[in-house]
């Protein structure tokens, strides 16, 4: 039996050494992607850019894809647009790892957790890859810049403002949020709570915040639970397209139209029915297509050196115009896509056809 | 350990009672729970709330029947959640591309898909002789991956599903949502099936003593194959119902359905230690009990983070109690014989 | 020559040595490597390949004890949950005491206790292992959720994360890989060279005979479950170090991968058969295939199609091969 172990280990080591021995020559010769130059490379190159979202299959990210592809075509770059199978932080880390192995030029990350992805992001940066975050931010230590659709303060405050109008500034409300460690939704919620401190909302109370993990069924059940625990609940804010859609559906199914309202960030195509029914009178979002579009331009800008990034610089972002790099304090560099768009009965049909 | 010489101690009588009337024990437990919860909150004991509970457990009760017959024959099926998701996705994609498909056809499509998936499980267990735990663990992944393949990576959302289909499960007939009626019909059908049909008896026989059943002329492989296929038909149908109720077909749909079904079965008396034990009433009571627990958790406002631990405790307690009773029974029987 | 069964030594023959599952695995590794080299230029890169091992070393640790469990005819589905729970305790104790090493100790202790509970449920109460550990899977994971809720503990000290992310100074050899290789030695010795290992095979082979032979089945099973719990805690610690964050949902679903790796490694699910080299080879085979599929950007969702089928096939094929080749038991 010892003989067997010995022979097997020799075989394994032999295999591994053949593999490892072949390694160094193979990689540089056959690599199709242009290698990143450390400083600005003015010559026109085709960059390989990876845009990582949060979840494969989620309609929000699916809708972004045309924007990403448009930008790639305009810039002449290759884009890999993917995400983990579920909102699993470890899976996202593994994804970034495999991109480092593929030696991409830039990675744009919609971080499922602002801290857990920092080690792998730093590993990528050490390997010469430009790393930035979008939608949900990485801690500043892990990225060069963050691309936000709109300022968290704008989003959070607007959500409360919309909800307040619907329920006449009076009543109990709850928040059905996304993943519990999702930085962007948590930031929005923080600003929503800030907005609620204003005296004009004194008759409104936020009773609970629940986390639906962007899962329709979980959100549906959580909405049901909320309405059972707080029978007088008047409104649910969903700072996630899945949350607002599934909460609205429950309200419709339970026959509570006109008694409970929803607002938040919704995809027009999903929310059209509920806006028409009056469950949600107003909701906000931005163009996910443009968001996808913008990420590729930012990646390209980082790679060509157009932005270092430094506060005060401007990025030429194709059809999005010129976007400035802003320092929101203590070195946190952000680029904003714009302000939230409001959707209501008047424009829902038009936008539902687009996204 | 001292063996009691008295023939009918209270303990022994209690054990016999428990073993024979497990359902009563569950009912008593359920009533106590209802009492406790309704003292805690007044939104519990309402018609509205109980309607919601029934609606919530409808889908679980349907797949739990399938799980029950599989477990009675000594197997287990972990793939029901993934199979449900796959069926929901296939029906969803079909409805998205052909919105005027009649509802009944869509449901039959779901059942058909489920039958194929269940048959695959059955084939793996009976023909390839792969142990059920491994076969269904494999299909748990395999079916889940197929969901992605079928969907092309994109979920089916509510606005892509025709209204007729979305509404049919919640359609009230005589005030009761259609889905609940379907679940009740299914339960009754299984009750009759298990108790009064020959095939139902054969399932118990195969579970109780496979060798004896085979010697008695029962085609054991066929019986076992059919249990998986029937389970498949059930979770296939459940997939269509799920799509209608929640209006979503996604990759992570119904991730822990198997846990819920197994919990219902185990609480309801389906024995994992010996085959051939378990009945419809017990399983439905188990599903109901768990539905109440879930509902109560929401009402009282216990953190959702306690749910999973509760499943674990429920399974463990139910299984331990079950096995302990079985063993004591055996011991009592051998004691009696020796006298 | 004596014909006593106990002293009969099988004569060594080329065919009997090579017609074995382990060689099929070696062949598969070579084939997979060739295919992947062709499909992606980044595959045959020393740094990449060593880095690849980071992703499956935790699974590797778990396969070592799962192997003992399955060979003895048992099973432990709760290992991933134990990993999560012990990490949760590790994190909480670290936050409370400020020392990551006390936290680590607490985590390992949790794994030990969890293993004891598993073992007792299976041996004392005679609950079939797969149901018992299905229950504890939910229970332990649930407790992890209760402890951490939806908070992630981050800011773990560098000297701790070094173990999960670092390399041997000056080389590209990852630390977890080193730990794994070191652990292989005692595992090999215990499984294939000690009485304990022999009893493990025996229990898996025929439990009743063991009972009559006076082998202390319960004690051995309990020991294996405890080891499994401890190893799960260790794996959890490495995972926390690697991700530099502790959450309640780490390692979800990992038990499936571990079972696949062990069964694919030639360990019969019915017990009594299996070798350590087989498990090591299958771990690397699966790791290489997964890494390769990521390199060519096959979505994780499609990868699990392969994983699921692989599990079924890996149990089915041995039965077919059993009739054609020789399977070593000890």
C-alpha cells in the first residue's frame, strides 16, 4: 500500500510539474488582451473591461446590458458583463479572482459587501488592473473611484418625499430593502431616515426595515409579515426594484389597493401595472441602460489616463456628456450619473417600453 | 437498566398511545400553540389570518405528499425545490413567448416537466442503483443549473406573465382561493390513494420490508420508480402554481422547499428509521403546524433570522422522538414475547 | 504458501495496479488540463494555478474528514453550517476580547461541540446520519444567523488574514495549500495505516460483524464526527481569513461540493471502500475544472449542471467499473 501511495504521488507530482513547467512561456505569448501599460497609453488599444454586477438573472442588471454593449462598441473595447449566480459575496470574490487570472485591464464592481471585496480588489490593483465600483460602493481602500447613479442623499430623501405625498404625511411606513450588507441601499435608507427627522414628517413613523435580499418570494412573504405585524401600515418603501415590485404585488393580491402604498426605486416595465392601479403613485430610478453605458466609459477613462482619478477632473462619457469627479470628503472620489428620474402615471407607458 | 416487570406501566401505555395516535399529539400541540400565540397577539385568531396560513401552506402540502410517498419507501427527495423552480421557469418562458396559452395547458406543461424530472430521479435510484440521497443531491444541483439554461440567465417577471395565469391561483371560489381548493383536493386524493388503492398499499409494503414485498410478487423497482415520478408530477404542478402565485420565475426560487417538505413529513410521523410508516393526515398536520409556526413568527415579530434554526430543531426533535418511541415499542414487544 | 486469508498477500501485477479509479482521475486531470490550456491562455500560468488552490482548500480540509465519515458508512451534511457557526463565534469572541486567537480557539471549540452533538444524535439516538445532519445543518446555520443577523464582521487583523490569503514568504505557494498538504500526512497514516482506520473501513463494510467482533462502533463514529466538526471549524476560520469578513451565509452549499469530491474520489457511498489519494486527486480535478470554467466565463449556474451530474455519475460509474476492475479497500 505504501508503494501505491508512492507511485500515485510521483504521478501527481509529475503531472503538476509538467503543467507548471510549461506555464511561464505560454501566458505572455498567447494572451489576446492588450497588457496594461502602467502610465497613460495614448495609442488606440482594445481594452478588456470586466463589469461585474450583483446577480445573474436580476432584471435590473439584464436591462443594463444593452447600455454596456453600446459603450463597448463606441469605444472599441471588449467587455465581459457578468455576475454571480446569487447575491453571494463569496461567489463574487471568486469571480473577481478569475478575472485577475484572465488578466483583464479594468474591473468595475457592483459590490455585494463594501468590505469583504476589498482584499480581492486590492489584489487586482496590485496586479495592475484598474478597479472601480459602481452602484453599490466598495470601501475607498478598494477602488479608484465610485460611479453612483445619483447621490445617496438625493435618492434617500426623494423616496421619503414621494411616499409622504402618497399617504398625506401621516401614518406608519416600513422599508423593504435589498441585501443586508448592500452598501447603496443601506446608504439610501440612512438618508431616508434623515429626511424623516424633518418636522413636516412628524406624523409618520418608520416602524421596521426588513431585508428581502432581492428575492421576490422572500420579499413577498416579508411584506405579508409586515402587514400582519403592523395592520395599520400605510406605506412600504422599496429601495430595490425587486422589493417595490413584490410588495406592490402582495398589496394587489391581498386586496389592499388604496389602503397601502408603495414607493421607492422601481423598473418601469415591472411597475407599470401597479402604477396604473394606484398602488404606487410615484417612484424613482435612473436609466440602468445609461448606468451600464457609463461604467464602460469610466473604465476606459481610467485606462487611457483621462482620469487619474482626481477631484476636479472631468470624464467625457459619450452620450452622457461630461461627468466631473467629485470628492465627497476624506478622499472618497465619486462620479455621479445624474439625478433620480421620477416615474408616475404620466410617463410610465413611455418608459415601460424602454426598460 | 432495570427492565420493568409490570406489564402495563404508565410509561408503556403512554408510548403505545403516542405511537398509535401520533396525529392526536400533533393536534394537541397545535392547539396549545394556537392558544399561546393568540394570547400574545390579537391578529392571529382571525379568519383572514387563517386563510393566509392555508394559502401559504398549499404549495408545501402538495409537494409534501410527494415527499411522503418517497420517504415511506425508504428514499428521500432533496431535489423538489430545484425541480419546482425548473418547472416554473419552463412554464414561465412558455407563457412569455406564447401569452395566449390556456391556463390549464400551462399547468399540464408544468406537470409534464415534473414527471420527466421525477422519472429521472426514479431512474437514477432504481436502474442506476444510486442511493436516493446522492441521486437527489445531484439532481438538486442539476435541475437548478438547468433553470439558468432555460431562462437564458434572465428571470421571468410579473409583467411578462399573462393576467389570466397570474390570477388563477388566487381566484376565490366560494370565498376560498383556488390554490387552497387544489391543495385540499390533492390531499383527499392521496388519502384515498394511500389507504384504499392497491398501489397505495404496495407503497407501504415496499417501505416496510422490501424483500418480503418482492417475494410477495410486488414489483418493488416499479413502485419506487413511480414514487419519484409522482413526486415529480407534484412538484411540477407546484412550479406552475408558484409561478402564478408569486409571478416570478428565478434561479433561486424555492431553495429550501425540500427542508419544509421533509420537516412536514417527519413531524407528521413518516419514519426515517423504518420504512413503511407515515400517513397523509400526519403529514398535512405537520405542514399545518409548521405553517402556524411560520405565521406566528411573523405576527409576533420574532426576527426572521430564527426561522432556519427552528426548522432544524423541529426536524431533530421530531426525528428523535420518533426513533425513541419506535425503539421503546420494539423493546416492549420483545419483552412481551419473552414472557 | 499459507492460504490463510489473513496472511495472503496479493501478488503485484501491472494490470491490478493500473486498473484503478485513481488512475482514471489522473487521466481526467490531464485531459481537463489539456482542454483548458487550449481554451484559455491564462490557464497554464504558475501563479494562476497556485492561486487557484485558494478557492478549494477549505473544501479540501472538509474532504479529509468527510472521507472518514463516508467510508464508515455515515455522512455529515452539517459541515458547512458548522463552518459558518464557528466563524460567527470566532468573530463575536474576537470583537468581545480583542484577540483573534482567543476567537479562533472559541471557534474550534464550537466545531468540537457541534461535532459531539452530531455524533451523539447519530450514535445515542440511532437517527440515520443523513437526516440527523440535515437537521443540524439547519440548526447550526440558523444559530449562525441568530448570532450575526445580517451584520458582517470585518476588519480582521492582518496576522489572521495572512493565513487565508498569504503565501510562504518569497514564494507563490499559498499558505492554505501548505496546511492542506501537511494535514494529508496524518490523515493518510490514520486511514490506511492505523487500527482506527482499519476499524473505519470495517464499520462501513459490515456494521453487524463489527458489533459482534467487539469493535466499539459508537466510540469510533463519535470520534469521526468530532473530527469533522473540528475540521469544519478550521475550514470556517480559513474562509474568514481569506475573505477578511465573517458573515452568516458563508460556505452555503459547500457540503454538496465536499460530498461530490469525496465520492468522485473513489469512496463508495455505501461505505467500506476508498483511498486518500483518490480524494486528493478528485479535489484537484474538480478545482481545476471549476477554475477553468471560470476562466472561460461559464456562468456559475451552468457549472452546477456539471456538478450535479458529476455526482450521480461518480456514484454510478464505480458500480459499473467494480465489475470490471479491482477496487482497493485497505
